C-alpha cells in the first residue's frame, strides 16, 4: 500500500515506485534461488523459515554481479555461526537493510514490519517514548527538538544536543531509525541518554521516563499587541485542519501580523506543507520537484487569505524538509521575512512503499527546489535576518532573541 508520508526521520512521499521495490526484492530471491543450486552444497539447519517466491534475476541486474555469493554467505552463516539455530527471517531482513545501506543515503531506508509500524505511528500523532525529534547532522545523532510538555523537554533536552549513547550503547554507527527503536519503549520505563552539548565540557547522562506522547502539530495564540504567533511542530495529517483554525482566528481577530514559527520543525507530509503555504501563495507554485533534470511544479490551493497580513517566519538549523519548503516559498514571493539561522538542508524526495509482509522501503527519488529554482538539498534556506541562538542551558533557552527580532520587524512596519 502506498502512503503519502514524510524523515525522516519523516520522508516526502510522492511517486509510485512499488514496481521498483518488487524488482529489488526479486533480485534477492533470485540470488537465493541461484545460490541454492550453486552454493556450498551443505544442508542448513531447518525449522527457521524458508525462501519463498523465487524468480529469475531481472534484466536490469548487472552481469558482473554473482548472486551465488549471496547464498554462499547465507549458507555459511546458517551452518557455522556459533549460536544456533539462525533465523532465516532475521538474515533476510538484515540483507534488505544492507541492500539499501549500500547507497550510503541516510534517507533511503528499509523497515522490517516492526520498524514500519513504528515509523507510521509518528504520523498518527500518538506513540510511547520520550517525545523528541532526532536526526543526523555531520554524521552525529542529534536532538532536533523536544516536543512541548514531553518527558524530553521536562528532562532538559535542547535542540542540537548530541546523543553519544542510548542505555550505554554507542550511537556512532546507528541510523536514525535504529536509534528511535532503542529510545522508544513502554510507558513508565526509563531510558538513559548520554549527551554532548555546546558549551558543556564533558558528556553527561540524562534519565528520562517514557510516556505516551500525543502530538499537537500546531499551537497558536494572539498576543496583546495584535500579533498572532503560530508554531508548527511537525507537518502531520492533522496539520492542515489545525492550521486552518489558527488562520481563521487570525482573520477574525484582525491580526496586525503573523509570526510563523518553524524552528526545529523536522518536516512531514508534502500535502500539509503545500496546504499551509497556500494560505499565503494561493494557487502559485509552492515547490518544484526535480527528477533527472526534469522539473515539475506543485501548486498551492485556496485563496491566499493571509497574503495581506505582514508575516515573519522563524527558522533555525533544525528546520528541515517541509519547513524549508514553506519558508522558501514565502521568501521567494516576498510574502514574509525569514529570521533566524540557515536551515537544515533536507531537500530530497522519498518514496515510501509498504510490502506484502508488512515491511516497507523508503527510497530517495528526487530533490526539491523553491519556486524560483533555488536548491534546498544540502544547502538550506538563508534567512533575511541572521540571528544565531544556541542556548546551552534552560535559562538561556527561556530567552528568545530570534522571537524578539521577529516582533521588532513586524511592529515597526504595521499600524
């Protein structure tokens, strides 16, 4: 079943690639078939599963690839590994992980059935864990943002914190998905994170009690000075409806200005990003998708009802993917000033497909450009007004020079 999902840790899901996934799976089962007939010739331990749906190698496979080697290694593991029996299913899913990891693309990922279920639960808005968005930057696992009111926020986690270990297990070679699987757990249980923080000399441990996390993707409040502050934490399925309510409130209360806070928003659904941006850009292009040199625009919908309200968008180094799409569109059309820091630079497109056994694969298939053709991937969006702010403790986190600058820009230009 194809999903319209985000990378990461939430991917952008757009293109139909189930056929591609089927080909990749076929490559593996073909290798198993050839190896069974050309391999070591010894009987493996029985009772742990069997290879199903064997087929011929697809015509796209290179003639230089000897799939018999795959079954050779498989057989050696089955026969010689010191802990027996060896599960065929564990080997198979491990091989699928290795297949996509061979591309060395952090956003192309294979999920076994349990991992796929956990991945999709993010978008349902409820799961059990500590309530922190995480990602990798400069090959280091880091905290993107603790969710408001979550155990991670109460424990003092800050955006940009490096995660060196999870319950003593080093994270140096972990993918984001693997780290998430270790951090999540049943409500009431404890996980210990070993963190590094700018301005703090030594790594330190933080114990966090897991809880049920319910995500509200949009928070909005009208300030006494008439500025509507709209914070989008993530672009989920419920974001368009929650954002529409905030936009209605801004119009009904005659907002003098809007601050759209996308700081530490890791992204989410493309459809939600387009819906939010459409409140300013109307039916103009929100983002361009480039695949092998060909570019396709994706346009907003609606009446651009917020375009006449002065707007400032807040971004930081952890504003990624969907956040960058919205920020880049409003900046390109001159509909908002951007304040903060250079954004993350996650401008690639992932296709997500569920496989028949409940596993799934996410594949990078394209890249995003802003409406004016600026590349997002590995570059990010440059704010109009640069205000760097990297708090090293909770006291510094309570101050907010980026918000102060946004208010200054709004209030000096509105009646």
